[in-house]
C-alpha cells in the first residue's frame, strides 16, 4: 500500500495467498487436534492419567508409581500400551 492507500495487484494477490495459506494451516491444526482428542479418548482413564503425568508434567516412572501406589512395571506397561495406541493413530508426544 502506498501513501495514497493504493495496493497493486501483485501485493493484493500475495495477501490473498497468505490468507488462504493461513486458513489452510488453521484447518489442518483443527483436524489434527480432533485426531489427537479421539486417540486420547480411546485410552483408559489410567492410561490417560499416566500419559499426562509422564509427558505433560514430566514425572518419572518412579514418581508416577509412588503417586499411584503401584509397582513401576505397572506404570511402564500402561504407558507403553498407551503409546502403541497413540502411534497407531499417528500421534507423537
């Protein structure tokens, strides 16, 4: 845009392309969020809780086992099974 408010056609076309790209990216992000939500919903409540503690709260397996008062192998097995489900849905944490 120049000082008189004039936008040349090349600039206008570029702005439209940017808008379309932005909308496309936003759509893809929404679709990916839906896929993630569906994959997480397919987990058991225990798996969800442990995935949250492990990957979002950055807790160790030992900490999770102490919090839930279970053995560490139960935590590891549960998280591994959850990750298998998420990987099948192409979800990476």
